[in-house]
C-alpha cells in the first residue's frame, strides 16, 4: 500500500512565502485563540485611563482604563472574519462580471463594464458613508459597502485576464468541441488565471481591512465596547501621549496581517505556473486600480 507523503507547498519554500505564512499563522492564532489568554475582561477598567505598561497591564490601559493587552487579544477576530467575508464576496461578484464580460465580447461586455464604471466613479469612503448613514452601522451593511467598493477593480482585472486567456489554443479547442460557456469559463479560463486572482486577492484583502478599520476609526463601524483593532486606534487617540501602546499595538497587528497576506499571495504567484505572456501580464497590470 502506497502512503502519501506530505509535501511543503512551493510558495512556502521561498523566503517571502515562509515569512508571510509564519506571520499569518501568528495573527490567526492571536485572533482565534487570543481571547482564551486574555488576563482581564475587555469591558472592565483595571486602572487609571492611559496608564503606561506595568506588571498588571503589560501594554498599559486605554482611554477608559481597560487592559490594552486583553483588548488586543480579543480584537483580531472581527478584523479577520469581516475582511475575509467581504473580500470573498467581492471577488465572487467581480469575477462573475469580469469572466462573462471578457469571454462574450459582444453587447454584454460594454453593458456590464459601463455599470461597473458607475460604481468606480464614486470614492470608496463616500460609498461606505452613504450606505452606513442610510442603513445604519451594521456589520452586513459594512460588508456590502466593501463589496461595492472592491467590485469594479476586480471586474476590470478579471475581464482583462479573461481576454488574454480566451485567445489561447486550448480555449479555442474547447469552443470548437462545442463546450458551453460555463464549462469553458470554469474548466479552461478560471484555473489558468488563478495565480493573478490570488495575487490580487491579497491586495484586496489588505484594502478591505483598511476600509473596515477606517469606518471603525470614524465611529461608523463596530460599536463600543467591541474590541476591534481599528476601533482601538480611534478610541485611544486621546491618550496616545500617555500610553502610546494603546494605539501602536493594534496598528502593528493590522500591519502584520496585511503584510502576511500579500507576502503569501506574491510568493504563490512567483512559484506557480505562468499562464500569461509578458505582454499579457503587462496589459493586466495596466488595468488594475492598485
């Protein structure tokens, strides 16, 4: 009987991939298991507001005298799950639009892309502010706002990648065999643009985190006393001069999370098979909105 041996993924064997994977595991461990190790309640003051680090509070206290370390350990779960759900939904919607628009090349293409361009005309924060002010500062509303903000850039990227891939010989052979559009998109095009999608997903995920943190910073996202890294930065501005760690600690966690995802995505693309010609990759990069 043949036993399967575990093989380390190629991206994890690179320096950037291993670094990103280690950071991601660390951040996820803090987000998921951190609450189990929090020394204090996230809502109960343990000392004066803005107290510097001490034996009782290694990261000091926040603007209400609550333990910063405990709130940092509790504050990652909301960031991770909201960012992941919002980015995944945005990619599902944007990929569907981009694949169909790039493959059909008929009247459907300009109709879909002009509709996407309407969303692209509005600044990101304006879209979020309009939704939150009209529907209320609820998590589903926040996720919907992030999806609408991310969708145009994703659709444009996937459309350009689809245009490049749909001219390849294996796609034309599938069409000649009489394969349906959904079959061609699912079996021949989507798997071959996956490296580009994954690399862009890392960037979009970081941007989603920034958007959610910005809304929390403005007081239009999660409501106190919820422990959230973005909300902590906003809440503790008034005591940054007394205890800088009340702001720096959650900011570092947000930065490490975005860096980890981007390192992993970049390493995956560098070690995966290249589905695009240099000219095609250049076209795709020109179509991205950063």
